[in-house]
């Protein structure tokens, strides 16, 4: 696994003409951003923060998408229970 990761970082760095350290920095930033968005949306879905606050942190589009996804899951569960 580590070899695959190292090879991927090297290939990305070569393709972009950037040092591997910069690729790793970008990857860390993207990963932290994804984890942050997941945390905020989870808190919103669990009623720990309100909609306005969630929108302030992650944006209206992400909040709307999360609401649609939750509604789809709830609809599927409801359908399954009534089938």
C-alpha cells in the first residue's frame, strides 16, 4: 500500500511538474477539507447545528445535496418498510 501511494505521488508530481512535498501538502489540505465538510454536515443532520450555520461553513450547495441524499435514504427506508 505504501509503495502504491509513493508511486502515485511521484507520478502526480512528475505530471504536474511539482515537488512531491507540494503534492502531499495539497493532498492533506483536500483530505482535511473533506473531513471538515463531513463533520459539519453530520452535525447539521444530527441537529447539533442549524441550517444557517451549516451553510456558512460549507455552502448552500453542499447542504442542499446532503438534504436530498438524506431524503432519498429516508424515502427508501419508508418504501422498504411498506413493501
